[in-house]
C-alpha cells in the first residue's frame, strides 16, 4: 500500500466479502516447491529469433530472473532451471507469508516476471523486447528429502530428453530437412540412436556439449559469504 | 515450451512426483476474482518519487498493465483498480485453464507484472525504473451476483477511505507539518471532519477532486467493437 | 469429552502436531449438501434377504435414520433419500460447526449410522442384524438455488432409472430367468421398452407403482409445529 | 447400491451437478490419520451412568468398535484410543479409496458408529442404550515418522493429563465435595500436586492405577497370524 501509516479501517456493510477468502496454508514439515513455466514460449522464442536448439542469452536471462527471486525471498534454498521453466525450493520450515500457498506462489512468479523484463536489455542488448510474456506458477509439497531429490531429478531428466531431441531436430533442420522431415526422422528413436545420429552425421559427441544445455542450472545460496549473495553454479 | 513438436515422453523412475500436484479447480457457477496487490509499494513509491497523494502516471501504468491482462485472457469481463491493487473478474462459466485456481491466479499476476515493467517507460519517460517490483495475487470465488457487486463496492469503499485520508495527510505535510504531526491531526477524524479540513484549510472541495482518485478505475470489454479491444472508463 | 469441566491444557512438546490440521471451511453463500451412501449394500441386502426390487422396511429404516440426523442438526432444512443413499441440505447461511466441511460431513454420517443400527429392530422385528454396515459421506457445495434443485432432480432421476430397471430385472428373475438372462433381456432397452415389458409381460402399470419406490422420500422441517418436529412426505 | 449389475447411466440435463464435487486426495507419502471423537459424551456418559472416572465397559466398547474398523479397512496399521476418542493410522502408501480424504474419514467414522451401537449390548448387557450417539471425524496428514510418533504421544499425553485430573476430581466428589468445590480444589495444581493429593488423601498410588486408564489402548495388526486378526494390547 502507498499509505504511509496504517489507519484503522472504517467498517462497511461490504466487509463480509472478505470471509470468502479460504485459507490455504502449506502442510507443515513438507518442502514447498514453486515451479514457474513460460506460457506460449514457442511463439515467444520464434518472435525473438532465439538461437536453436539453445539460446544462451535466454537461458542466462532466466537465471538472472531466478536470482532476483532468491534475493527477495531468503527462505528459498535452491532453484533449478532449464528451458523456459524454473523451480524454487523453500525451506521445509519456512514461515514466509505464514506458508500461505497463494502468497508464496504468486510472489515468486511476479518477481520472476518483472525481473525477466527488467533484465532483458542486459542479455539482449541489440534486440527490443516485442511484448511482455507470461509465466504460470504452481506450488507442490514434497514430504521427504527423497521426494524432493526425485522432483529435481524429474526436471533434470526432462531437460536431458528435451535437449537431446532438440539438438537432433535443429541440426537436421539446419542441414536442410523440413520440420516435418526432421520430426519423421526422429520418430521412435531411442537415446542411443540420437547419440549415434549426432556423432555420425554431424560429428557431435553429445557428452561434450555444454553442461548448461545438457543439465540445466542450479542456484544455491552461498552461506559463507552472505545470506543475500548467491553463488550460481551451472552444472 | 520451446519444443517445436510435442514428443512422447520417456517414462522415468521419477515421474511419480507428478502425483504430488493436488488438483485445485474453482467451484463451478461462482465468479472467480483474482486480486493482485503491490508488495512493499510504500518503499517503491518513495524510491520513484511518486507524487502525493496520487501519481497519475503510476495509476495509468497500473491500468495499462491491467489492460494487457484483459487482452491475454478473454474470459475476464471486468477489472477494477485503485492505488497499487487491481481485481480481475472472470466469467462465471469460464473454462480458461480448466478453472484451475493456481493457473488463473498466476497467469494474471505474471502478465500484469511483465506489462508493468514493459510499459514503465511510456508512463515515466524521464524516470528509470530502479528495480523490479513484485505483486501478489489471490483467487476468491463469489457465488452470487450480489456478492460480486459487494466485493467491488468493498474495494471502492477502500479506495474512497484511503484517498480521503491521503489527501488530508499529504496536504498537511505539504503545508509544513511532519508525518507524525499530520498523523496526530487526523487521528479519530471522521469523513465529515476530513471534508471540512480540506475545505477550510486548503480550499479543496473533496467532491470536485478527480474521479480517478476518488473512485478508482473500471475496465470493461467493449463487445461492440471487438472481443480484443477494451474500452477504458476512468470513473 | 467426558471431562466435567474444561481445564487449561498443559502445553507439551507434542502440541505442534495440532498445526497439521488444515482448515476446511465451506465457501459462504453456498448450499452445503451432505450425501451418505451405503457401502457394499448389495451384499448387505442379500445377507438380510431384502425384498426385491424394494424392501419397504429397509427404506423406512433409512428414513428413520435420516430423521434422527435432522433432529440433531437444526440447520438441515431438507433431506432426500432413495435406495441406500440420503442427501441432507443445510441452510445456505448455516454457522453449524463454523461451516467446517469435515465436521458437517462426519457428524451427519455418524448420526445416520448409529441411528440405522439403533432403529433396526423396529423395522426388522423378526430379523437380527447380522453385522454393522458402513456408509460413506461427502459434502458438496451448490452456489445457486437452481443448482440445488438440479442436484435433487439428479438424485431423483437416478431413483427413477434404477427403480424401473430393478422392477424389470427382479420380475424377470422371479418369473424364472437367471440373473444373466434377465440382464441380457434388458440390455439396450429404453424407458418405453421397460414400461411395455412390465405391462405386457407382468400386467404392471409402472405409473401405478408406489410413489415411495418411483420417487424416493423427501423430509422437510415443519416450522408451523416446532423446529424439532419433522413432517415426512413420501412422494 | 442394491443394483445387482452396473448399468449404463442414461445422461440427463442434471448430470452437470456432479462436477461440483471437488477432488480431495491425500498428499502422497504422508501418514493419513483419522481421529473420531464423541459428540456431547459428557451428557451421554451421564445418561448411561458411566462409572467415574473411567468406565471399563465403555472403554472396551470403544475398542471393540475400533477393531471393527480395522477389520473393514486392511490399510489401517494401528489405532490408539482413550476416553471417547480413537485415532486410526493408515499405511503411508495406502491406495484405499484412491486416498480420497472424505471417503477415508467417513467410512472410518461410520463403521465405528454402527459398531458402537451393534456391540453395545455385549458390554452393557443390563443397560439399554437410551439414544444413538454421534461421533465426528477428521483426517490429518503427517509427513514424517517422527510427526506420527509425536501425534500419538500428543494423544497419550492428553490421556494422562485428563485421567489424572479426572481421578482427583471424582475422588473428591465421591468424598463429599460438590463439583464446584472439587474444581476449586484442583485449580492451579500441577502433576506432582495431584499425585500427592491422591496418595495422601485417598491412599492411591497413581502409578499403580490400571494402564488402560493411564495410557489408553493401542490396537495393532497381528501379521503373524492373519491380516484380518488383530492383537489388542492395552498398555
């Protein structure tokens, strides 16, 4: 609020509508994880001519926005990002916003969103942002440490599978195939087939590709230096 | 996703974590209302030297961001804004995002957030945005038309009360009183007292102040022209 | 509790587990409806040799149990029952148990359950109850009066369809067909076909069958006489 | 349902009301605990002249009803009861009723309720049940084993505190004091004071009182013998 000082509210006949707000606290002793995800980013990446299969500027902008979220919310202990999504892990015992699910979820996605636009020009100095994109967010609770690790593994496996497919697809397209032909060529291929295709046809050893593309980005809080300073680790 | 075509996911041992996402559909036949609200906007308005008690540029930027939300989501029929908050009313029968509460709430606040930063320079051409602000959002369901009208009245009464207080407060400050003295002067005053203070001390007739300040802003969809074009009505 | 007077609780290191109870208030201004439903009542009706297709003693016992629920909870304005299910409609503005969903739902099904066993001997004086049956319950919110009427119509259409099918099925079985043969005979038949079958083969005019079987039972509160006395209307 | 075979439902204009049922699955990998609790059992125990401070017949009837619940629901691994309440712990990974919270909670309280009345005459052979009582139920999720243990400790501490108070209170009443006088005598007393009062005034060594009264009852499933047979351990 822009009010300098909190004043006592006059009660009106309309105040009863406040009672329609249903409480939504997170179950205690669970890891709250907020995942944000780009809406219609296929169109967004096309409009802004993102490099294929990965645009390092776009990935770094995502990480800058995620870092801004962690700067705002000290109870986020770790973030993991890939492609147009980022997951934020809150402390199991966080009391932030009284663990209200809608608050945690909305503040994360809002801070991420404003930061994405705010930092755009730093990562795309020569490219004007054409329109403001949107992200969605959801909050999921993970009861055990194993569940949390498996969640992060789930997102990293997703990164790996999509990245391998995308490398093959765009290399085929760049070699002259149409989108449909490339898609047909990859239909039914397994991981080994794609490795082989990249190596035999394009001389690419998948395991030598940048970790940033194959594994995504983890952001952790560097407690040694300060609670507000973050060490970024691209794995 | 930046994937050009949806591929069949390989199933992994980690997929089970998806089952921790609990469905959160809105109850049918209720008006879903998403309200966004600025976080720490007292500090934000101070940092950016917002004019007191109202900064028309800031209010118009809020409305530009809200319009962007209505452009994105056709099922929003009406928006009401004042100060650093905006409420978005979805059609009672909206099927947008399968009525998933977290989707509706997060996409609204995210589109609002990116648009706020994106349009900043249009409304503050001479003032650099110092840092990306954040908004929170919540979704509330209103079963009857009367409940919805009362909700909007509730927000508008809030606008009126805060605006009258703010006008008095800042006029007192601008006349030389400290913040504390102004606050003391207004303690316990009723609406009539504030009207009198404005008139006798500053020659201001409250009812002649801009409707934009006293009543807030309503955005409605102009069905006559196009479903995508919005008529903005500042009351 | 059996404690005569509430004493101040000593606080222990375990009290924190209370915080895992998540609030579950009903949205205001909606009709809370609790429906109870017999578990495994096909087996229960077979074990107790219920008359087919309808056992009036069993139906009346259901209504006695439902009446006991309405005697306990004054905010229930209407109940509708058929077969092994009963629906209880609370006042839209009920404050009973602070509108806590789990309380409303559990007290209804519990009072229904104890009353079912308690009143058994009155309706089955010559038949010992072989084992205690179970019912489940759920609470559903209906925002508008039309939704509530449609809910009741939905249950009554269900009554009608099941009753017509059951009459045909059991008349065929009683005429010598096996269960499978009767089922085959009815496969794909429409309402008109079943009417015709009952009339031509068994001389039964469906519309002359007891309203209790065709339409179910409505229980309303007789405000004229007393808030605790109920008028039972079998339609 | 009493329908012998499931038939294809005819669709009606009212079927849409089914969509108002909101899913309520338990979060995976948490211990679902259902606690049932007697409603107005002070009145119930007075009406039926329960012995004070503990009526062993009433406690054993509670345990018989709880055992009936465990016989019905194989995924309950443990139950703990004291006074007029019982807690049922489901397996962390139970799939019973698809983990639907309202189903688990309602079937437990219903089976408990019917069994309580059904078994009444066995434990009170000379005392007619005067009216059918009601219980409420709630389902709470506990993420970790420690949380579950602490939950059970919480209920057992509650048992201990109430039991010690009740012993003192009723001994004082039986010695001639009024209810109000007994209450006054105990006001502000700590555990040690009550121990001393019992010993010095009534010659009772609290630690020699029956474990059933001091610690409550645990029911565990005896896997050695059969999944349906339960070993009852009164601690």
